[in-house]
C-alpha cells in the first residue's frame, strides 16, 4: 500500500490536509526567498530540478554579484548537511534561478539548502531544509491493516496486518516475493520488541501476520515494523484503548473555554469517579472527576484560536491517554502584538483552475493598517485530499502569485488569483515594513534592515501557519456510486455494524469515520462545533476488516452519555497512484437515509483534525 509514509510526514494547516514547509522569510528585512521542487517520485538516475524565486518587497529581484551578493544551493544525503555538494546555478529570468541534481544509485533521501544575501539582507532555510525521499531506488515494502495505517483496538483483540513488497522496476504495479524479512516485529509502548516467527504468504508479494494485543489496563501505541534485507522498511500502528473518552465544548467567555470530558468503559457504560487531567505546556492545566453520568466539567484559560492539548484519564488501574483540540472562535481576530493579516471570509476550498478572490485586513497591535504596502507570496504544494496516497515532496512546486498590495483606509486588501490545475494546498505569506527608533533598536539589539532602517514583520510568524491556507481539490469526490456504505440502526448500548463495498486495491488507502449527528453541509467549522461530541482517544476512525469477497466490515459503539439519534458514517479510499479520494456515506439512526452530496472540505477537515492529533501525539510521546 503505497504512500502511507506521507501520512506520517504530513500534518494539517488549520483544519485541513497537510503541514507544508513554510516559506522562510527574514523577520527584519524585505527579502523573501522560495525554493520550489517538482512534485514527483524520484528514483536513481532522475534529475531533481530546484528553482529559487527571490523577492525584494514582493518583486522578483536579481542577485548583483558585482555588489558581493550571494546565492548558494547545496544538496546532501544527510539531514545535517554533512558532505554537501554545491550545485551549479543557472539564471532563468529576473529573480529566478535553477539548479539540477542527478539522483545517485545509493541516494535514499536528499536534503536541499539555500542561502541568499542581497546587500545586508540574508535568508536561508536552515531551520526547514527541504527533504525528498527516493522512493524506488530499490525494492520497497508497505504494511497496513487492510489499507489502514493506523487503527484503534482493545485489550485482547487480534488484528491482521498485510505486508506488500513491490519491485523497484515498476513500483506499486508489480508485487515481488522475498525469501525472508530482515526484521518483522511489534514494539510496545514501553519499547519492548516481540519478533514474528510466522507469517502467511497470501499471493505473490503479499503476506499476512496476526498479532494479539495484551490484556492490559494501560493505553498506548503499538508499532508493527517490517524491513527488507535491502533496508527498505515500513510501519503501521495500533492505538490501544482501555477507556473511551469524548470531548464537547459548552461555553466560551473571552479567552476561557469550558468543556465536558465524558468517560465510558469499552462496553459504552459511563464511568463514575474517573480522574481527568488536561495537560498544556507539560503542566497539568485543569483536573476534574466524572460524575454519575460519566462527565467531568473542565475549563482552560488563555485559549487563542485552536489550542492543542493532551491529558490522561485514570480510573482504578485503568490509565488512558487523551489528546485533542479546544476551540475559541471568539478569539479568531487580531489579538497579539505586531503585524497580522487576517482573512475576512471562511471559504478555504476551491475547484481546480477556479478564479479566487480573498479579502484580508492588515493590523498592527490589533489596529487596522491604513494605506500600507503589503508584500505577499502565494505558494502551491501538492496534496492528497484524503491524507494518504502517493508520496509528495514536502515543499512548494510553484509560486502561484507574488507582489504588492496597498491597504485601504480600513486596512483591507484583496488577492485575486487562479487556482492551479492539480490538487494542492495554497499557502499565503505576508510582510510589511515599519519605521523604528534606530538608536533604540541598536541599544536593544533589535533586528532591522540596515539598507533602509526599517523592520519588516511577517505573518504568519516563522514556523507557524495560523490558517493562512486554502485548498484546491478535485471535485466530485463525495457520493461516489462505486462505494456503497451501509450502517445498521443506532440502538443505545449496542454495536453499530458498518459494511463498505468499494473497489480499493492493495496500494490504496482505506478509511472510515463516524461523526455524531447528521452533518450540516453549510457548517464550515463542523469540526469545531461546541455542541458535537468528538473522540479524544485515537480519533473517530472505524477499523475496517476486509472479507474474502472484497467487502469491508467494522463496528462502533457510542457511550451512553452521548444522546443522539443519528450518526454519520463516511467511508472511502484514496487511489495509491493518483492521490484522488472517493467517499460515500450513510446515516445510522432510526431511519436509513442516504446523505446528500457533501462538500469534500467537511470530510477532509475532520479526518485531518483526528489524524493530526494522532500523529502529533505519537511523535512527541
């Protein structure tokens, strides 16, 4: 199943799909540089073409070598840039430069770095060196649970993992038998490893291995790991749940958010007397205890926008880790010191090649910036709408637009552009200049542009994104007639059975999710609805098991404290070759209505929120 590594590497900007390496801009000068790389899978002998786009105050600007300006592009096979090669640079056009690198036979990954100096302005990508994986330099291997890279499970469950080995010559189109695996094991949350001695060959290049989870009272992540003799490896993950924990916001007052945490056992019964702790910044921020209804009331202060938090629930010997996002929509406004460029609408997904107009308001210290120049750069990075699919280069493949806009008397300016013709995420970066007290800045060692004695502040801040993204997706991905989703009636205290019939292949990524209630098609913030319960243990993913006839089945049970008559089930797959997703849906409730065609934003947004929480938590614990 090709492309699951991209799920681990990718994280979401705002509510959606991926976390893209940001444009690295100088925090005090007017220089902005973007490195773009063609988005494709690379193998030995391929040419990697790297382009640099150099902007001064939003305008493409040449390097002046006679004035000792500097331009370097280097590549290394090591993340710390050891033994880096300096690439020959070719002038393309005003402010545009390119370099090429031929992938070697032993190159597993490549790291690209640039440094640009114009006058006293300096920019490099030292903190965000671009990496590209060399996917098919040799035979490759993937492991999943019937097309799912991460599943939820309970103590004592037995799960089946599928291993596929692909030939390097026709990656993901031809399966290849191997004599043996160099490593095949499961690693538990404590780091202990259990090797598999038995596995079944299903057909050429396809193998299966069973694993029974321990009867434990502590939650945790279990990693199934496989490696070929050539060094190619892959992992799949089991999120072991010992308690079921859900989150629901109840009130927002200023920067304080109040919410319920509901705790149930694995039979769906409310758990009374469970201790719930919310952790933020490594410290316990609030703590509570569940009542007879299984619900604890907690609150957090200083919540600005979307606040990711972790925590744990303890009941007797049971210890369950939790993680999720607390939302403060009331604080979705300029609220910090310095420069902001706030998007004035909610539209964040567009069709391929669509004409786009986005209005922003620029602020400084929360006051509108009137008649001020705003320098902007818009980049496009390839994306998989379903979070999975072909491995993409985590870097922009082009600059869609750049330039200068002037705000009106209210600080408002508008960007007009045409969406690219392929699926991508659009990232928006802004800068503006501010006059400072030069003597004060020098005495305080504050940075400023020596060329014009101004400070250039960027938004979003370095390393952040704060929702400054839009998403260009292929249309008609929902209500796909080739996917049949059936959910049994929703009866309190009983499991709901989900059956999915879809033409997913070995190298396609499969997913099924449940959502409390019937989805409101007009709700842009459906993933942030304070009245809707959301899972805080492993997301709301339903583990699907593939039967011999090709259909998939799974089950779920809602806790007794969730009072609802309807649950929406969405299921589908992402094509492993094209990255295009297809979904369909059904309602589990007193009636069996088909859900109308749904805007893909809603599905992707909530899948991303769940997926990113899982990935972020596991990568930092």
